C-alpha cells in the first residue's frame, strides 16, 4: 500500500487524532444540536485534516502555505466552538481542557509547517 506525503506529516496525523476526538465528544452532545454545533465542529475538524492533505498535492510552496493557512483558520474556528460548548455546558472542565490542549498542539504544528513552507529558495548568484 502506497503512503502519501500528507500521511507522513505530523500536523496531519495530529489533525486526524483531533477529528476522532471531536466526533467522540460531540456524540455526547444533546440530540437537538445534531444540525447545529455538532455539525459545525465536525466540519471544522475535518477541514483541518483535509486542507493539510490537499496542500501536499500543490506544486508551489505558496499554494501549500495557502492550504495550511486555511487549516489553521479551521483550527481557530474549532476552538471558538469548543469555548461556546463549554459555555453551553456541553463540556465539563476536563474535556474542555483536553480539547484546548489538542487544539494548542494543532496550531503549533500547523505554524511550524507554514514556516517551513514560507522559506523561499533564492537563486544562486551568477
């Protein structure tokens, strides 16, 4: 079985873990939130991993960085939803803290990836 380049990225591997965690935790949310915050959080979590994967298929570092930026934005969106979930008492303190830690690590990993993608190779002097 072929392993694609995105599967080797630590940022994607962590995004996969975060997505599974979000699906599991939102399964405990009230049923009436199925088409509300549950759907929103799951879409944001999926977007993090999906944009990291899609970015690896891009040829230029500028395009790759663009998809990493979108992924970072989805991570911040997910943090917002997590905070609101806590406010609505859908999450206890322990789950909230665990989610924040996962998101903090995700933003760090994406930031590091973006930094590496932003490095521009200068042409050799003549």
